[in-house]
C-alpha cells in the first residue's frame, strides 16, 4: 500500500533529527548537574544532594538511551525488519524506566541506612546554590523536551520530559532539606532523600507501564481508530468499515482496517475503493505511517435486476430486444436465489430522439440496479453501466419473458456481455 506524506512536520527524518538534538542538549546539561551536585554533596556531606546526583546520573543514561533509540529508529526497513526500527525508541524508553526505578531504589537504600545516625549539613551557599541551579535547569529541560516531544510525537522524549519535571520537584525538596539540616534539623535531609527516592521509583514504574503497553500493541488511541472507520465509510461505495486496528511503533502508527463493498464488484473496482479509503485516511490522520485495507464482500446475495420490457404483465411480460428503446424496465429484487418482488418503471428515454441510453441508465441508477439482462446495448449505455459496477448479461433471442430470464439467471445459464453492440 502506498503512503501519503503528512507534510514537513510529519516527515520521520525531520522528527527524529529534532528528537536527537534535544537528547544531546539534555545529555550535556544533566552531565554538568550530576558532576556539580556529586562534588558539592560529597564535600559538604549532604545525603540529599548526593541522592539527587545519583538521580541525575540516571538521567544521563536516560538521555543517552533516548538519543540512541531515536538514532536507530531512522534506519530504513529491511527484509528482516519490514516495519522498520521505530520500536527501538520504545525499547529505549523501557530500559530508561528500569534504570530510573533502580536509581530510586538506591536512593531509598542509602537514605534508610542514614536515618538512625543523621548528620547536620553546615548552612552554606554551595549546596543551596547547587539545588537551586538544578531546579532551574531541569525546568528549562522539561519545557524544551515537552515542546519538541509533542511536535514530533515521541513517546521516549515525552517520558523524559515528565522525568525532568519530577526532577524540578525533587530539587525543591532537596533545597528545603539542606536548609532545614543547616539550621539544626538533620533528619529533614534524610526524609527528603527518601521522598526523592519514592518520586523517582514512581516515575520509573509509570514509564515502564506505558512502554510495556505499547510493546504489547495495546490500543491507547481509540479516537484515531474511530476516525479511521469514519473516513473509510465516507467513501462512496463502501458500506461498512470494521475490525479497525492500530499499533504504535515509536513515534508513528500502523493501521489496519476491513471495508465491506458490494459483492458484485470486480477486483479492480473493489481495489479502487480500497485505494480511495487509504488515501483519505492517510491524508487526514496525523502520525499514521501506513494503513492496510482488507476488502470484504457483502454477506447477503441480494440483486436488483433490471430487464427492458415491451409491456407490463408481471413476470409474463415480454422482453424488449432493445435496451434504450424499451418502454419499460422490470425491476426484480432477488434475495438468496429467490425472487422476492417485481415492479415496473417507465423508461424516460423511450420517446427521445437523442440521449435515449443515458436517460435509461439514469432511471436504472435511481432504482439502485446492480444487474442488467438485455439484448442489444450501445456503447454509451454500456460504458455508463460498467462504470457504475452494473453486471450485464445477454438475453437470448426468441421472445423471452421476465420469468424465464430470471430462471436462467438463477440457474447461471446467462452469458455475460463483454462489450457494446455495434448495431
């Protein structure tokens, strides 16, 4: 199936390039913060600042993995990976989540060991300044990651943005803990370290849950699924759209949909409707990389059969040998090989000098006829009827009646008309 571009903003290469830039900027900033907080925390004996430094070191791994996941996602599909490498980003997000959870558990363990022997941190500018700078830079990273992550629809980057926001909260708590420890409440800094550890563990588990759901192909965007069905049924000739599925791989979606079309359509006509549905869905659905359309025929065998007749005597009406010159059309409704009803309509082209066939076709179209049994049919009516997916069968000569032709149709004894008559 062909893909339709969503425009410049939706181009995968451009999206991944933007994501990589953010990941690299984050890597540099967080490395600076981790080293700064680690050194100052060690020199001043601040367990809360050291815990925050450990947290920042996990962020370095997170940014590195997000960057590598985005880089790998840009590789073109291969025979072994026909859907591309988009899920590398989701895998990176899962690994990041595990590292974040582990770092949070480590913070909790170190804080728990110190709770029975708290040591006051001297009230000094460097530890407080380190916590304040950490808050400011993490908030700037949060805004940056969220903005670009939303633009390129990157799960890994948006997950990393949430973690940066949690780091802002953690930094403010660390700042308060260092201050309280400096004025004589050393237990406050240990409690802060425990709280930071709990926040980090919570963030890691939530991100891991999201990543697992995407890897398991969970449907997390029911609105897009409904939109795909609506867009498909907007195409004239598609009677139903069902069994719509959507799976996310990294920043893009792959869709699948079944459409129901008239069972009397030939393969070319049915595929033309599928192509229209595909193009419409791709043009109106953001982040959709590909959609596969499956074609199902209508289940019930229902036919509306038109037969040109020269009189109106029910099923005993005589068939007219001329399509456009017939005064009437018999319209028979056949359901599951049973004649359910028969009615007659006047042929508006019967008394015209010109455009007889066109007017006759218009009358049949208004009656939703899908099958015609007739004698001679000219080029114009033939092309119009076949373009509307009406099947044409040849009525044998010899003054047949509507009943006899319907019996021949039901017993599959009629010959298909392969082209217009030259006469």
